[in-house]
C-alpha cells in the first residue's frame, strides 16, 4: 500500500485547503460560506436553475442545498419562481442584490486567482485544470 502522504484523496484535500486559503478571507468579509458562494456563482453563470441541477453543478447534496437556498433567500440573494410550463418545477435565480454583490466581489476573487498563479505559474494552473478535468471524467 502506498504511503499515507502519497494518497491522492489526501493530496487533493490538502490542495483544496491551500487553494481555499486564497479565497476564504474575501468570502468571510461578505459574509458567505464557500457553498453559498458556489451557488451564487452557478446561478450567475446559468441564470436560472432547478434545485437538482444546482446541486449537481455545485457538488452539494440536495438536503444540504435546501438549507443553503433557504438562507440565501432570507438574505435576499436568491428568488424562486414556478415554471410556466410545469407548476411543479421551481426555478432559482439571483436577485439584483446578489448580482450587485457578485459584480463587486468578483474582481477581488480574480485578483486572488492571479496571486495563486504568480506562485504556481499560469502554465501549471492550466495543466492542473486540464488534469483535474480528465480526472473528473474517469469512472470507478
């Protein structure tokens, strides 16, 4: 068996923690959790999504997402509407308040990506992105 420190899942967890260290301080200022920010990012990019779609995109289990959506709705960041085609479907989207916050915070987060790339290099960032995409496409 490989050494403990050579475990790929452990290395990915360590890499995630280092990566999030660049972004957490900004998210804490808003204040939003990492998962809440992920939901806002997804809705900003996709405009309107159903809860299941959002859960899949954000890698958040549906029961956890329900609480996140409720809190974001209470904060005035998310709105719900029933689909005109099927009243059983509920579509989620960002409010103007969330869009304004996203536009205000995004440059700071992009600056953190740049700071990470300074230490890791643009080439390594691109390679990492490509390798992680490949890894996500394999099946157990």
